[in-house]
C-alpha cells in the first residue's frame, strides 16, 4: 500500500479540503486523519456508518496518596515537568505530568502510584469496503505523537491492501507531524501564497527532508497573491521539488465544505484545479524507480 | 486588595488561540499589539512562528534553548538494563552489549540517571531551538523557534513566558493551533483568552474544542469572528447559542487579505483597520479589567 500524507506547516491552508477531494477522486479504500488535536476530516467524508470507538491510553499519570505522604518533598524536587505542587497537600497536575515515573521511583514511602489515564479516543469506520481511521486527543493532552501512530496502525490493520492510503496531517512541524511522517511514501505540501505561508512551508519541507520522504508542493488560493505564488514556484525549482499545481481561491469551496461536501462534488474552479493536482500526485506516488 | 489597584496599572496577559489553524491568530495578536503601542508580543507558535515576519524586529538578541539528555560512560555501564526498563519513552536500548540512547524520543525526565546503580549516566545539553527578543517601535517582540526535526517546543514556550514578566504592559500571546499540551502551556498564565473563529464548518468544530479548553482551565474569554461575509455566520450562531461574548468582527476583505499575506501590519497601513483594531483593543481591555476586578 502506498501512503500519501498531506501536510502544510501553516494551518488553514486547505489540507483537509484537498485530502477530502483526493479521497473522493481516488475512491480511496483507506484513509486517516492524523490531525488528532483538531480533526476535521470526519465532517466531510459523508460516512453514515457508526465508528468503533476505543479509549486511547497515553502514559499513566502519577497520583499521590496523602495518607502515606510524609511531605519529604523528594517528588517535587525531582519532577522535571513542574507537575507537583504543595497546597494543603502534595498534588499532581495531571496536565503537566508526562508519566515518566520519576516521582514514584524517588518516593521513599511508596505513596505515589502511576494510574492509567485516557488521553484520547480512537475511531474506526469500517463498512467492509472503506476504512477511515481517526481520533480525538483529550484537551490539553500530550502524547499526540503516540496517538498519531495509533491512528495509522489502526488504519493499516483494518484495511486490506488497497494500493493507496490518503492521510490528512496536522499543522506545525512537531511530534504529531513527525509521527505522521514515519513510513509514508510521499508528502504533498499545501502551501499558501503569503509571507507566513512561505516561511512555514520552508520549515515543513526541511522537516520532511530529514526523514527522506519524497515531497511535492501545490499552492492553494494561489490568486490571492500572485507575487508570492511565483516566489513559491521559484523556491521549488531551486530546491528541485516537483511543483504540481495552482488551486484558485473559490467561494464555492467554502460553501461546499459548509454543506459537508468535497470540492469535487460540485462544479467549481477549485474542484477542477484539484483534479489536475490529484493526477500529478498519483503519477509521482506510483512512478517506477522514483524511490 | 490586588496590587494593581494601588498603582492603577494592570498587567494583562492576553492569549490568542483558535484550535483550527489559519483562522487569524497572528493577524489579531500582531494588530492588537501594534494598536496598543507600548506592549509585548510573544509568539508561542514555536513550530511555525510568523509574528516576527510582520514586526521585523530590530536589535534582536538571541538565546539558545536546550534540554538535558543522558550520555553514557561505557566503561562504567555494566549492562544491568535498569535504565532501559525504567524509561517510559523507550529512549534507551541495550543492544549487542552496548547501551544506546535515542536522543529524539528522550523527554529529559532524568529518571535513567537516578536509577543507574553504576553512575554510568550523566547529562548533557541538547539544543532544541532558540528565543529571540527584539523591538519594533514601542512593541517588544519575543519569538520562540523550534529547530526542525525536534518533537516538542514546550521548553521553549516555558522560557518565553517566564522571561517575560514585565509589569504594567499589555502582553499578547500568539498561540499554536490545536488543543494539545503546547496550547495549554501557552495559555497557562494568561489573564484572558481571545478565541479567533472563522465561519466554516471546520472553524466552528475547532472553536468548540478551544471553547471547552478555556472552560476547563477557567479562563475568561471572548470570541473574535474573522473572515466575516454577508449572510449566515456559523461561528456567530455558535456563540449566540452558547452565550459567548463576541468581542468584534473582522470582515472578509481582499485588501486586508493582501496586506496580511504580504506580512504587513494592517493598523500601520490603513486608518480603517487602525480603527477596527483599536476598538477591539478597547473592548478586550474593558473585558479584562472587568474580569480582574470581579475575579482577581
């Protein structure tokens, strides 16, 4: 199975809009939303089946038993995450706790136990034909990288070998993005023609390059700033990165999304442009000897 | 009586967040800071910091940020594997009679050093990014930058917020997208949160997430509606239903879009936007004063 990951660096450039269009065009049998702290793909895939939900446990969180605690302060002094505070009693801030277990180890009286903690929810849609894996991280939780890995694992284990999997990624360059990059065959970057968008695109390209992943670039809303669009194309040329298309700004795209439709479900300029980007992406993804 | 009442000055820390990316966090926080004149702007979106592109700060001072990671003295290591068993992040392995450390997955908890009976493990510094401080007119600009390939910017965000405790100044904190640990860290010490929403299905879904987040942390908050068009506004509808304070509306507007995409500060370029953001600043200031006097 070839896995295509859609990333952008900057948020709001149109990753999910483009991913949903690709899923439709490819009639994809396997797809996933790895933007676990703000997942949106489920809003637009038009699935009527109910997902199977499972709790996702991150690392366990420390809990202090006040009956046993002798207030020796060892836990607080050794915690690197400032997760332990003293008010009336010693307490663990479960949001700050990363579950490392140092406090449990240093406590001389065994007053600290690591308790299992739900850090999110995994959802798997599977109707026997098409598999969609997604998740929602719990508010303020860490371990988003581990949850992303679970989302991809869940998709792969449920899907029969379908030839193609489409994965919607998250903004940024940190742990969820790094986790989503591992093992994918190609990254499509959705850039936006703004100074901020260019800066963010350069950083995500650098990040993907560290993992040696094949990368192509397209521009969404290209006509909102032609000068910056040309800068991006120039940058790709210099870097030797395939530039595979311009998608125009399109009010009908917003309307389609707000109706829960993809931009290829309706007749619109952005939909026409994304079809071309899709075909070029597939050519790159499946090209022979392009490893 | 809170201290500020004696002096009449308020130290306000206002975090700007959105859940969804690209709704206009940087637009709002940069322009509010610029409208406030003597203020501080902190860019906590350390994975993709953009505020500095607008402010183009001068006299930039830089500080490298590093975390502690273990290093092993192979002479002292006796292969007991206690560190390997202890590490919850799988950052250590004992392979072919040798201890191997995976720097990238280490969370710097220091546990391995504590458990090693041979004292074979010590710590070294690993650079993960930097913090820059500069100025643009009267605005002090702080930017955190995570190095590409690094997993977590939390230590950089911590440093940014602790470095910056200047009093009697309005501080605007530009947060990362999402609702995970990095966002929580960014809003932790904020007195007030501005949620920037766009009127799309995705925008409303993610607005609901950050709405839950600020409620969870008991932060007073209000919403700025961005990219507003004529007709029904899904984000506005959400706010009315949930009885959320709408602080202001920013129209969908090609001129503003072009200024913003060229990294220009709208309040410096056009009287219309100066008025818009000054009015927003007034509303926000009143809200924060109201909150700090009623819930100090």
